[in-house]
C-alpha cells in the first residue's frame, strides 16, 4: 500500500513538473524566447520566469502603480470635490461677479458633470453671470487643464452636444422639473471686483475613486499622467511602487510619468506581478478585487473588450494592457482565478515586436494559461450606469 501511494505521489509530482515545463516551453514558443514573461501562483510558486528581471518600457502597465498609489493615499471611497462659488452678490438671477471654480484634481469632470452643476445653479435661480468663469487650483475639464475655465464657460453657455443633455435629462428621473430644452447661463465677460471671500453655491463630488480609476483603466486613458499628482506626484508614485516589491526588485521600477508615455518608464515582468499583488492586497482592505479597477476581458468596454473572449474565456482574465509603438512597447499584465492555485498573476512585456504581432502572442499565451490551469470567471458584473450618475451635487443656498 505504501509503495502504491509512493508511486501515485511521484506520478503527481512529475505531472506538476511537466505542466510547469510545458508552460515555460509555451512562453518561449508563443511569446518569444527573448521576451519577458513571469507567472506566479498565489502561494508564491513561480510557474514561468523568462527574462523576468529585465526591465523594459511597460507602456500603460505604468497605470498599475499609479492606481496603487492613489488608493494608498486617498482610499477607495474618496471623492474629488469641485466647488462653485460667487465672487459677488446674487441679485435677481444675476451674479454680480465671477463664477469661481475651485478644482481639486478631478480627472473625470466632463460635459455631463457640468450640466449637473448647471441644474443646481438654476435651482438657486442663477441665470446670468456678469463676469466669467474663474478657475482656481488643479481643475481639468473634458480630460485636460489647458483653457479649462474658458471651455467650461462655453459648456455652461449651451455649447454642449444635444445627446449629452438628453443623457443627463434621462438620468434625472427623480426630478419632475427638468426642462426639455438644455438650460444655460449667460456670461457678461465684464471686469467685476470680486469679494474677498467668495460665497459657496454648489459642490460637485466625483464618483468614488474605485469606479473612477476603473473607468479610466478600462480605456487606458492617459489622464493618468495628470492624475498622478493626486497621489503626491510621480516621485511619490515611484516610491510607493518600489516600497511594495521585494528590495531586490526595486531598481526594476522606474517611472517618469503615471500613464506610460514617458520614455524613462521601466518595469520588469516580475516587478509588474508584484505590483499587481500589492494592488490586490490594497483593494482587499475595502472588499474590492482587481476586477473593480482593471478591465475584465470580454466584458468591459475598452482595451480588452475583444481580447481573450472566446468560449470559456470571457470574464476569466483581468488585466492591464500597454501599447506604445514609438518605444517598441506592448504589454499585458493581469490575473486569473483558479480553483486549485488561488489567484495566478502574470506579466508579458514585449519589446521591439510589432504591436499586432505582440498582442496575438500575449493572447495566445494567456489562452495557454487558461488551458493549463483550472480557472473560473471572476465574480464580476459590469456597471452599466453612466459615470456621471455616480457623482454627487450638493447646493449651499446663500
């Protein structure tokens, strides 16, 4: 009997070893022997390590450490506040001064959010501003800070696409007084002496941080370059990232920006995996998972909507893509849930491979992982609600 058990144990061990060797062989064959691949099970078992220590440009996989740093500094439920104040008295529907906008770095304040604020200002009987929009602090509108105040003024004046107003009006189902025609504010563009302390009118609070970064990561929005400032700047993001991996890997993380556009950016495959693990641990503190901040292949709109989405694949891979052709960079880093090994993390960092070829190689290896491991879909359901519906607008009646 003991002999039989020993034979069974040896056979099982050899089978596991063969599976590990097979994955390594498939990495060489499917991705390329000179390309970086690293796969690690939840218990730390290394399944594949190919050029794992070599740091290359990770393109938008750089958004993973930025996401981690933001969560560490701000917390999962953090909302960015944008305050709208009057620099002068409000008389007969006219603000005798400027509409002062004080930003705090909300990267997702767009036309729809401006219309929500406009409705709140109309509720305060504001119809005309004698001066202009005066933007202060870190304020972004429609993804950029350049000329943000002037562009917001145009939006509040009515220069917003009709479908945008229709979407906002359709979402305001709790209100019976929303007009069919888009409301507007008139601006006089006059030079008006402002009050020493502007009077708060409306506060716009962004959607919580977790769904906010999810929406940005799904489409790999490069607003992350500016967004890193909310985590303390790119030096702080790099410091958080390096402190989140073993000391031996810290030099394998170099960040010149938080989005992946800076030519200095570097990550090794093994450091990318450690950062994913650190991100998962941080999310677990608020009972979230990687699926709550990164795209789920075959389900979420964006960079992974039509990748790894075949029969038995849809919803099994959560990951972050990276593409920057000028730097010869293409990457896919992510995680799979398995029934016997827990969460298995992987990173494929291609360099100097044509983008479409690299993506096919990445998907082929991800499918090899699915075929070799006993995986299951992530317990995840996509939130179909428009992003602006998760924001809050609070009026402060003077």
